[in-house]
């Protein structure tokens, strides 16, 4: 199947945008209006709602969520009602955002005619909100597989977008991207547009209290992959580096605490902030191979997104080290010392692996329960999907089919990357 990111011209031109000369001409930093803390969106009213209400003349809010966090969506609904909003809660969001689910959500949205769309949930819910928003505002767009980052959308003629994350990892509340699933093509399908940045984001840690340990671990690793990817990507800049490096330090300090104690309020707040900072960073720079490899792996073997991307962090850092020493900045942030850069990299890889073990996650694909025979049988699809994934555009080192296959095998066995 043909996707927007397979266009030959785009694939040829995209790497040019990350060159030093191109980046030096102009930089941008897109950030939604953020409200952070335990009173970001209180049920009794106030907080972010006071700023949104004057911008919505009809005061009709369509809240997208799923059944598991409907009670949190009701909290948001109650807060909006204090400012005379009429609300509708649609809790039909499905994991991994099948394209058919986007159409279903958009149809309900079109029927309600909101001037505020609210995504309350994890990354899938917020991504669904963005994609359905496109169909609501632009009924003439019928096929998201052909939608490109350069496609003019002219959003906000009908509605604004507020995102309220209930997990600490995806950063979708502050990015211009959404990851959908094309079940027909059998793969993850990222879409992006500068117009998809939410207008508002409420980063309230009370929405994550009690999040199960496994979900805490997976989403926390997603945040770490975003941040480390961003630092090593050639599309990074001084602003994104500062945000990403701070996010890395917060994840290393607070993820094990949040994992061990789901009700640790300080750890929840710091992880929520880390995820949002990492989201702003990669949303204005790029993700790289952890995400293209992870998208492919997660779809084929049904592995949680955060775990699927996080397990590749040590191996991609070693792969990049041939062409960049930006990992040294990560080492400085984590106070990792060494006589040589090679020694620092080895110790960084060790620290990442220690972090994974501290939250009871394996270090290899074999540890995830994938057999050698399963990996071999699916290797062709894994390689193709990884190389075609638009996150590969952001890699500091161009990757061949042979190298991609080797990365999967090295991650399967837990071998240090030596090519």
C-alpha cells in the first residue's frame, strides 16, 4: 500500500532539512498553552477552563476518551460545565487508533458540532482526537494515508483542541503528530501537521495517580526514547536539547519511584512534566530509529509502544556513535564519567539497561518472548516497515536494509552494536 511518507521526492528531500545549513537559516518552537499541576483542570472549575471559555462562543465541548478513564473525562466535563459548556462524552476510543475508529469518532463529532474538542486519555486517545478533528473541520479529506505534513488544513474554523493526558509518556498533548493503525496495510501510520498542535494542554498529575506499574513503565520508557532520540537527532537545536536533557534526568530519577509506588504524587508530577518536556522537544525536532523500529516491532508482535521503542535505546545509541557524539551531552546530564567517549557511551548503555531492569523490563527481544523463528519469519516486514517509517528521516546515521536487520538481531540477542 502507498502512504504519504513513501513519496520518492519527500524521501529524497527530507534529510536536507536536517543539515546544518538548513537549520541555521530558521528555527521554530511550537508549544500549546500549558497548565501544569494539581489544579490545572479542577473539577469545581477554574484553572485552564477560565482561559478557554472566552474563546468558545457556542460553548459545546466534545470529549474523546475510552471506557477505562471515563471517570476522568467526567471530571473534565464537570469543570467545563462550571463555565456553561454543554458537553458530550464519547468513550469509544480504541487502542492503537485504527483508521476506522477515527471515522467513527468524527461522525459523532460532526453530529454534535462542538467548538471545543477535548482528548482525555493516553496517547491513543489524544491522537484519535487530532485525527477526528481533521475529518470534522475538513470533510473533503477522506483518506489520511495520503495526507502529508505539507497539506494545508486551515483548522480552527470550527473548534479548538484541548488535550488532557492520563499517562506520562507519549507527549501527544504538545506535539503535531498522531500515530494511527492501518489494519488493511498491517502497520503503524504516523501523520503530522503544524496545525495539529493542541491549543491547550492540562498536565495534571492527579489524572495519573494509581496508573498500573506496567503501564507506568511502558509510558515512561516512551518519554525517555523521545528525549534521547531528540538529543541525538540532527534536527535538534538548543531549545529542544535543553528540554530533552532535563526530561532524561527526570525520568532516570522518578520513573523507578512512580513504578514502585503508583500513588507517589511527587514522582507522578515529575514524570508528567518529563513526558511533556520530551514531547515538546521531539515535537519540534524529531524522533529517530527507536521509534521506526519500535513501530514495526509493536505492530507485528503486539508489544506496548513504550516497551517496543524503549528496548532499542541502548542499541541505537551505539549505532549512532559512528557519526555523532551527542550522547556525551546525555552522559553529562546523568553525571556519567569516563576517560574516553567510548567509555562514556558504554556506561550510558549500562545505565539505560539498569533502568530497564529496575522497572522489570527485559533487555532483549528474546526477553519479550519473541522466538528466533518468529523474528526470522517476520524480518522482511519488520525491515521494510522500519525503513519506510517517517521517523527514520530523523536518524543521524542513514541505515541500510542489511544494517536494519542486524539491529533487530543484535537487539534480540543483547549484543553490543559493532557495525
